[in-house]
C-alpha cells in the first residue's frame, strides 16, 4: 500500500513538472506537438507526407532498422513485451470473468497523431478503434478545450468516434516528455453492462442510440492521474453492475500507467529522438510488411462475394418502437480489390440501408473488424500496428448499415452484422492463397458469433445485476485446406478464446449449469469438417424479476463453406418455463442436461413445462423464474471440400468424438455405420461403439453421386428459372424483397448490376407491402447526422465528400477496372522475409 501510494505521488509530481514545461511552451504560443506544432498541424503534416511519398511519414528509408536491425528488433520487442505484460498483470485487477477468464482486454501504444505503434495480445480488434478516438480529439481541438495535459485520463465508447459498440470502453492516457506529447497509452475491455434499456452489455430491444445505454464521447474524466469525483459518481450509477465497472476501469487505468512508465523508462535509456524514430519506423515497417505478404500470397485482381444474416423482430414483444417491429436481413456484397503494389481496397457497395435495430456499424467498427481478421490471416505475428491501415482503404457507402453517419442509429451489437459481413473476406483471401500454393493458410470461414446469453434482474445475492456469458469466445473454427477446423476453440474477435470455467460463471451468474457438451452436427460438412460448437444447459435459481434473451443467427448462416464444403448449422432457440425441474431434483428423476439431438424429443420427454423451441436466433427479453431452463448454443465453423471425399475413418472418429450423430453419417458423408457395442469407449454424444460398413459405404457414395448427376442442370437453365422467380416474385417473401429493394435504392451501381445481370426491365421494381415501403421511406428520409465535424485525409473513403477516391465497381461488366492490369503475378515481386 505504501509503495502504491509512493508511486502515485511520484507520477503526480512528474505530471506537475511536465505541466510546467507545457505552460512555458504555451506562453510562447507553441502547441503540444513535436517542434512546437499543434496536434492538428502535426497530423496534417504527417498525412501530407504519407500521401505524397506513399510511405508513412515520408520514411522512404528505415535508417534505424537498416543500420542496426538487432537493436531495432530489441527495442520494438521490448515495447510490445511491455504491452503484453501490462495486459497480463492488469487483468488480474478485474473481478469480471469477461476479462479474467476470456481475456477481453487489449492495450495499444500510439503516436501523438493516434496511429498504433504496437498492440498487446487479446481483443486486437482495437488496433485501430482507439486510433480513431485519438484522431477525433485532435480534429476537434481537444488540445485547446478541454486540454490535453500530462496526467489526463480520457474515456470513449461512442462507435461513431472510435469503437465497435458501446460496451467496449476504452481508456486513453497521453504520454509527455519535456512538454511534448510523444505517445498515447490506450486500453479497451468489454464491460458487462452499459445501462441500456435491457440488462446485459448488448441489448437487442432498442431501435435507436437512445436505448443503447450510456455513451461517453471522447471525454476527459481525470487529471493528475486521478479520476474526477463527478465521473466516479456518474459512471457506476448508470449501470446495473457498478462494482464490476469500477474494477474494469481500474484494470484499464492500471495497464495504461504501466505502459506510460515503460515508455518513460525507455526514453530515459535511449533518448527521445530514438523513441520517435522507432515509433515512425515501426508503422512504416508494418505497412511494408503487409504489402509484401499480400504480394507473396495473393494474385492481383478483384475477388467478389456476398453474405446475409437475419434479425427477426416481427411480433416480438418489448421492442421499443412500433416501427421497429419488423424483420431485417443484412446484405453485404463485398469486393476485395488487390492491387499490384500490394495494397487492397474493401468495398461494400450495394450494402443495404441501416435499420431500426442494434446491429448497425460505423467505419471504426468495420476497420476494427478487419484488423482482428487480418491478424489471423495475412499478418499472424507480433508486427501488428496501423501500418496495415495505411496499406488498405475502404469503401463504405454512406447511409448503409456499414456506415450509418447517423447518430440516432443503435450499435449495441454491431458484431452480429460485422462478423457476418466479413465471412466472404476469409474466402477471398483463401482463393488467393490457393492460387499461389499457400494451402496451409486457407480457412473456410469462422462461425457467426453466437449465441449470447444475456439478461439481468435481482440476483442470488438480492442485488441488481446483469449477465453476459462469454462462452461465445469458443465457437467452432472454419475448416482449413489441410485439416479440420478446431472445435469450440475461439471467436473471430478473440483468437485467444476461452469458454471460461463453469465455476467462475456460477459465482457471478444465478444460472447453475445442468450440462456442458460438444454440440453434434454443428460444424459444416466437407472433405475437411468445420469445427463443432458446444452447448450449455442452464437453469435459474434464487432470482426475482429476472430477464433473459437470445442473440445469434437463426434461419441464416453467413458462412457458406468453401470449395464444395457446406455451411455450419444455423441457430435455434430452446428454453423452458414453469417447469417441474425442482420436483425432479427432489425425486432424483431424470432431467434434461443437453439437447444434443434436437430431433430426438429427449428434452421434451424429460421435462414438463412451457417449452419454447423455434428456429429464430434472436429474442427480446422475457422474464424467467427459478427452475426455468435456457439452452446456450454456440455455433460451429464452415466446412471445406466435397463431403464425399472425406475419409470414412475420419467420419467414424467424428461419431466417437461426438461431432456427428451416427444417422447423419450416411446423409452427409455417404458413410454407413453400424453399432457393434452398447458400451461407449469414447467421449461420444451417443452411447455405444460403431464401425464402418465398407461395402455399404461404397454403394451409398456411388448412389449419391448418381443423384447429383440426375439433379444437376446447366447454369443457363438455373438462370432462367431464377430470373422467372424474380420477375414473377414467386416464393419471394417480403423480407427478401425489402432487402434487395433497399440495396438498389442505396446504390445506382448495384441497381444497374442487378437489373443487367438478371436482364430485368428498366422499370422493374419489387412489389413491397405497405409496411415494407413505409420502413424504407422512414429510414431513407431520416438523412445524415454525422458525429465528425472534421475528417482526416484517410477518412475520404468513408466520409460523404466530393473527392472520394474512385471505387472500381467491377460487377457491372465482370472485368478488372482501375487496376494496372490483370497480370498473372506482381511485376515487382520480391521474396518475403521473416520480418514480413
């Protein structure tokens, strides 16, 4: 305690000395940036140099790295090591399982202009989201008001400024040396409750921002490393879990201060000029490394795909706006334009309009999403920073779900659309890897992150509480070209995924576990199978006015499988209320511990009560009481390759490991098995031992291939059938028509492409219901309400400005445009090094 007090006093004394130096500069009319510049001036100069030279900060040479590479690597590794140490140490400060069990925490070190130099392990989606928050403060003159000074503490959770969704709270602390701002330390973690209209961190009922919970827009909350008393009172009072939020904040501040101390120590040892050069070169090195890896692993050209995911609200209760009582489908047509210089552009031209739901995204969220994906594909190493950001650009149509530019929109669970929208990008990269022979890198795509068990009320300790089970950090992973996907291993947003100990969850959630097991038939089938998901059966105990709800994909699965592989299983909802579970416990009778085979009727046969089983994935909060039951089903990954090419022995292993139910082996893989022993020797979802009937399997696969041949038709016939369906609107539900009508109304490019591809009349329009027409009119008439007043040059591709860079929309004639040429390889290809 004495040591902590002494260190705090030491930091405060340092801050006061730095402030005195800062005051001297300000009296001379100088800014807090390098060489007396203001941060606005410094950022503008950085962007001008970068744009003029195509090198970060104009660094055409990496003098430090080239002259003394060992020292450069030592210094960079030290910085990153200190970030990881800060994370691993500070997360023990927090008592929330979300942080301590799942590691939902990340730290970054940033330049004065807000570009990340290095990041820790953890939820590395925030490589760039914190960058955006810093740039927002610079562009909106925080240097003048409220001031950026030594010892200041800032917080942000506004996705329109720099975040994915409001439950990701970030803490930012400036680092000064001799009166200059030399860096920022930042930390983010996922909090358990933000005070939204419903309990939990990602409520689903709200139709606008005003139900998302508390928003803190790049706010100063402390000075001299002490939080304002006003903040100490306001922050916890707005949530259902004040103690957890206080601990989370203590974690973030602790980590940021550790990073600050490490940077100060490094500067004392090597000098400020060396630190400045290191921070610049690290980003330029990251930019070059990203381009080199792209040039090594991809072919230049255009890669196209599309994904969809549902969010069904029609006839749901507790929706906060009558006009939000409708179904939504996200449409994400994506193009990846790989250029010959190794840069690439991601375009969502044709995305449909934002909606009255909490799944809308902002550019910060989209960019954050791509970093967490790229760090698991293109740059799976420690050289992760904003260098990759300067090698990419994004086209995010203004007003779409991907770039609402409207501060009325809700964003509580942007991941529902975001993860689904990135599904084709895995496949874009995988096709490039395949063409270049990098087969080990191929991934069929990762699972839609769900289900999210959330809720709250009065808990087992008679306190107001909220829960957000992060078992979702362990989804099944998509199949690779060379091996099956990992079962219940990780989530796209947290590659270090951990489902957490059941005992840890039960300490903070009044939801005892009845069972936890591998979920059969959830991984996509293929020559290589997608990783299986898992499930937890929970009950409710010792609560009052307790609400629970589900949130995940339902009818639709956004990952389509690759090279003939099938998608993972879609979602469903299962819960039971007013049950006889208490009596079954008392009488020592059987009760449901699992729902491993939803078609078996086992669950229904072992419990009496009001059973709710339905194929949707999202439900609004409803009240649960003691001994009610809730199934938390976590999804699997998609498959790769023809299932009929899978080794029958692998299918048998899948059965014995609980990944495939025996009766589905023949349907899915053409593998016929028979039971040979009722006593299981393996960890199987079904009892007994099984073996392959080789002759029957060969016959079954032959029959399945013949059936394929009989059912096959020329693409020309399929095209004519589908075209007729569109023109006649045969079996097209209103939700589908509304989705496409929205995309056509959003984008002239997509409208032209859709009509020309299907050879539709120029006056063709979908016949929509009155409700659907009203829904589109309401949203399109709302207009823009952007948060940013001033944009950086790098924001051109997502701001509604006249000089936005040209976006090649190659769907119009299905050829490569705005590229230097459809060459077979990169003209100036160089062998990638280990650094890349």
